[in-house]
């Protein structure tokens, strides 16, 4: 839940919605663990439901506004309410969130493998789940939320989170470089986990084990999600798309293979995806 992979710098204005999005890339040593720190504020005249597509990231979120709902995809009337702070693990499938009224979120998007030193358990335990942060970090989660909420302005919120992260990672081991290398290769379109394992100096089995527990997805599934994200970024906000060309550019066997993979990861056909796009890529409107 929250700003997962939002387009940097976009401030969309739609009927009944005024949205502000800020994104900050932290300095070292935090940058070894964290891809970015973000803030979203929105004034919503009506409830806004969105389908969030898998993007290969684990996100920690502090809520400074009204509660958010995590809805069941099969029946959006069924939902869980999240009020304070939570961690959204790797999501192999899309999730549906509902926001209303005053939305004010601040979050941390971790690099693949970057969250593991702060959690110190297999991140597969969080895969496909959204979990209250206090259930994991106890009182610290509430204290950080209080500090963030007292920050005088949006920029100060981002600075507060970076200072906290700097203190938090100071005595933690750095993320595993071999896992980070493998993730980077998969993000850039590298194929063949066996070959990637050879380049890291790990056996195939050891790489799969370490990658899965430190990232929250197997290398194979992570690679599938990254391939989906590359398609989404290439398509952007184009109104007309040649899906056969996209299938070829994405390295799929043929267009049928591409459509089946797209549907499995998003729950939609590529054509349906185009009709559901919202102002942010990877965020789809839900009626």
C-alpha cells in the first residue's frame, strides 16, 4: 500500500482529487539500503480505489492522515483497515487499496535485499502481506511516526525519515552485494539465474535461497515482475500500443506468451490495462 513506484515529480489534478507527491533519494549510507523516501498528500472528495501492480519492492509506510483500506480483489466490500504504520511486503499479485478524505503518507522504498538487515528474518514471511509495523518493531514504529508527524513541512518529513534511517542502519551489516548484483541484472533484463549465479560466485541453489529470503521473491519471480515493469514503463501513457512489438521487445516467445504472463501478474489483459490506467503508472483505477 502507498506510493510504490510512482512517477517522480508528477502532480496530477483530477476531478475531486488534488495530489502532491515528493520523492527524495537519500545519501550514503542510507542509499545502500533504500531506493527512495517519498511523501504523498491528497485531498479526496470521494473514496479512491486503486489496483497496485507488483513492482518488486518492499515498502514501509507511516500514515499521517486518515485510515486506509486494503480490499479483497474478489470482493472490495471486504477489507482490512490500516491506521498508523505498516510494511507492505513483496506483492506477487496486485492489491487493491482505498483512500478517502485527507491522505497523508510518508514511506521508504527499499532496494532489493536492502530491507533484510533491518528485519533479520526471511522476507518471504511478508510476501503477499501487509502487516502493522508495530507487530514487528514494537514501540519504535510508533515513536518514528510521532517524530515524522511533528516535522514542520513536507521537506522536513523526508529529512526526518532519512535521519532515522541513518541511525537505524549505522550498526547493521550492509546488504549482500551478490544479491544486489543479481537483482540489478534481473532489473536490467538479465536472464538465466544459473549464469547470474556463476557471476556472483554462488551456486545456483545458494543464490536462490539467499535471494528469496533477503528479497522476498525467488529470482525467477522477481525477474518476471521486472519484465512486467519494463513493459509498463515503455508503454507509459501512450493511447495506442502495438502489443506484438512490446512482446518482442520484452523478450517473450510470442504475443500469446506475453498476454498470458501479463494477465497472470496483473489480472488484466494488456488492452484492459490501457483502459484502467490512472495518473501514475502501475496504479489502476478500480470502480
